[in-house]
């Protein structure tokens, strides 16, 4: 447990959770990403697309760290994993309310794991003719990649462990932890089989 744990993390008694990234580390890194994005988009409006549900916590902090005009919209995706391998089956459960034509688009995602979800999503969004499209992901598990995905802004590269907190869930639990924790004694198969986004 880090010294600076706050909120739910400070009070958690769940012994199956091990803190991997503290709330303070996450906030510091998001501010850095915000500065980098601010510098990379010197003018105009940036269209942020938050992938529900996990990325909404990251989006809220990242948007406030970007010192440019931003617009926000949400997209719901569901992906199904079978055991340790992803089936590659991805479904849009909520589409965008806005057109992307001629917009600078930044897709905001919680974690890139197999890459199946983002590989599919970027393919769909490119057909909507944005001026540019990039990805910001708070976490990246490069060892797990099955499909290629170019992530322009990565918060942290992490090892192949199932993590929860800061938006990430296990069976819808733990999203409101302000730190990112490894969920121990959770077999990768079980985690994959119940993976939600
Ligand atoms: P993909 O395998 O890259 O398609 O990952 C799709 C989604 O699975 C991510 O957006 C997350 O919502 C979820 N996911 C992947 N790894 C983890 C994890 O370690 N913890 C919680 N959710 C995860
Ligand atoms: Mg997600």
C-alpha cells in the first residue's frame, strides 16, 4: 500500500489487490500526457472519443490536462474473449453522436491488451474520414498483442497481469479504485472469459 493512497484505495481491505501504480503516479503521468498532447495539437479543436466503460475515468483527467479546445463523445464496444485467446468478435453497443469528418480525433482507451478491440475500432473510424486519428491508452500490455495497434500516447507499459482500478474492472467491480492494482489469484482464463469493456 503506497503512503499516498487516497479514496477507496486507502480504505481497501481486499487482500487479493496489490497496488501496481499509485493514484499519485497515475495523476503525474496523465498531466505529462496532457502537456504532450497540448504541444502536438497547436491549434483547432481536438475530438476525444472515450471507449466505454473503462476509459471514462482516464478521459475525465486527461481532458482537463489538455490546454486546447476539446469535444468529447462516447462509444460503447463489447469484445468477447474465450479462455486465453480472443475470439476477435467485437460489437459496437453505442455509436458516436457526432460526425468525425475533417476532425482531429483522439481515441481514449483504458488498456490495450490483445489489440483486437482497437484494431477493429480504428478500422471503422478511419472510414468516417477524420483529418487525423491517434490513440491515447493509459495502459499497454505489449506482451499480449494479437493484432497490431499503434498507440501514440501510452501512460504506462505493464507486464502481463490482470489489473483493476481507475476504470478497469473485474466483473464490474473495482472501477472506482484510484490506484491500479493487480488482481492476484485470478486465473488469466477467468479474467478473459468475463472481460468487459
Ligand atoms: P483488447 O484485448 O486489447 O481488445 O482489450 C479490450 C478490453 O479488455 C480493454 O479495453 C479492457 O476494457 C479489457 N481488459 C484488457 N485487459 C484488462 C485487464 O488487465 N483488466 C481489466 N480489463 C482488461
Ligand atoms: Mg476498455
